[in-house]
């Protein structure tokens, strides 16, 4: 099954975000087993609240394929998508979303709300969670621990 392999690529993207001081979330857009686009969190660096890893990857994929609809595509993301990203995925008509760690504060794939289970919506995307969840969770915890430690060391 290719899910762990593509999630590992998403984790590599998350590491790039971390290196730039962004929350380490990465995403990989795949169609027919081929990586179409990648993305990592960049809202701080881009001064853009919509520059989540998922949105960055969706925009790059849509640009590469020349279509805002991405049927047959799968998005691998290290953290459960938020409402904004989930909405974008539905508008893109993704076939499947695969995520790593759950997000109990803003997760829109079941942790807080599940947009993908809303029967009244006209598109339904398959959702798979928990792929390499330990690795993704460990990375996020380490990032925030590092941030808290740095804040403690900084004089007020």
C-alpha cells in the first residue's frame, strides 16, 4: 500500500516548514501513483493566512494540471485538515484525503467536525486518518516544545 510512502514525503515537506520556523505540516498531492505537487505550511513567511500546506499543494497541483478541479487526486497531509482546507479539498473534487495526526483543536475530518460526512454537500471525498500518525505527532510535539523552551529562555 502506497499510503506510508506518500505520507513519508509529506513528513519531509513538514520538516521544510519547521526549518523556516513554520508549524511543521506537509502535504503531497498524488494522481495515479505519481506526485503532482507538494506543499508545506507557510502562512508566516508568506504573510498569508491561507498558506496551509494543503492549500499550497492544491494550488500547485491545479496550476500544473491546468484545472481547479483535481478529480482522481489524493492528498496526503501530516495533520488532520482544518475547515478551510477541507472546504478547498471538496471544491477541488479530490478522490481521497489521507492524514497522519489528528487535530483535536481544529480538525475537520472528525476531531472537531467532519465536513466530509455532510450528506447535503454535493461532493464526497474518502478520508483515511492515522497514517504514520506517531511520526507526525512526534514532530509537532517536538516543534512546540522547542518553541516553548525558546520562549522561556528569552528575557521579557
